C-alpha cells in the first residue's frame, strides 16, 4: 500500500497523442504561429484559420465566387472575419487612446481564441492547450513557458496581461485587463474565477478607475473566487473557494470569506510569513493607473440616470 509520501507530486500523468495526430497538430500550430508572426494581415489570417477549423471552405469559396448562399449562411461566413464582429471592450472610451492598431490586433486574436473554443477541437485537451498557448504568445504582453489555458477563458483586451512560466488557468475564468494584470510563475487559477483590473464608482458607475492587479509567484486563486482591481495576492498565498478579496493578501497566507481576510498561514511557512492580522492592508490606490480620453470624443450615457444625491 502506498504511503502519503509516495503519492506526493503524482496528481497528473503524461499523456501523448498517436504519432499521426501529433504530426498534424504540430504542423497546424506551427503554420498558424508563423503566419501570425509574419507581416501578413492578422485579420485575414484569423478568417482563413476559422474557415478551415469550422470546415466551411467549400461554402466560403462558393460565396466568394458569387454562388447562392442563404442569409443565414452569409452571416455565418462573414462571421469568420473578425472585422465583421464587435466585442464588449470595443465600446470602452479608452480604446480611442490606444496605439495605432493595438486594439484591432488584440481583437482579432481574441476572436480567433473565442471561436476556436466553439469548435469540437477545443475539447481535445492536448491540441487545445498547445494552440491557446501559441495564441497567448501573440495576444498577451508577455507569456512564459509551459502555460496551460483551458476552455472558456475571456479577457478585456489581452495585451495588458503578463503571465509567467508554468501558469494554469482553468475553465471559464475571466482575466480583466482594462487596467493591467500581472500573473507570476506557477500560479493556479481555478474554474469560474474572476480577476479584475478596473472598478466602478459606487454612485456613478460610468466613472471607471483602472488599476494594476498582481498575482505573485506560486499563488492559488481557487474555485469561483474574485480578486478586486488593484489587489496584490502575495507569493504562495491561497484565496479560498467562493471568496472575494478587496485588500492585499500577504505572502503564504490563506484568505477566505467575502470580503476575504487572512485566516491562517500555510503550514510550514510560519517563519517567513507575516502574522495573521484582523484586516488585510488596502494598497489599491498605490496601483491606480491614470488615463485620459480626448475631449472631443463622442460618448453616450447608456443608463440615463439622474445621479444627483438628495443630500448633496
């Protein structure tokens, strides 16, 4: 019978694809990677890849040659081109201040990521992890080695995210980079977690503040938890499941609750960790990211509320 020590570090095993499948996978990813790194128009690359991933080449060629297609087919075929789509982040006013082409390229790569997730191939773990890791090297500001990105991950822009080595991000995680998001080495982010880098004013929700949110090396953000904008989750710290943290978590601490507070130091790390205090420290303002938008930008108030307090 195996002892606990014998099982340590044995939660996963190596899996490989059959040689023919491995060859096809490698060839496809290398081709897309090379095209995205070239001077070829990113929008055209994304469209071309999606047409083939969805098995719609014959219908696309028929449409392009003037053949008959139904209105529904036309919408579907046009949808492979990211220039014919809009994402929520495209409506944010600060997009106007981004460098020329910065948002457009991020949008195109996001579209490829999201639409890939809608294909059956997204459920082939070995293929999907490697394809998304390749995309991340083009989409993120930085992406380290051997990262694993699972299905249904969403971003605001993508280009304000920096990720270290050996990071794992599980299903249906939202990584908000309206401000800036830095994720260290060997970080684990569990299913349904939300990590934010922007916040709204409590009176006027159209007033947005951006922050730099930091998840340090070896930290764990566990199931269905939320990290508020501007928070630093310290090295080797844990945010417990279904918790919401709005203040910094010290290194090696376990934080739980809503709002989350440190409840313990990880066993064996007491000598290098700060003592557990009643309240964690709020240093969010130190990580504010100021931005401006043009005075002549045409904006609209989507809520049309009267925000004048009666006691003002």
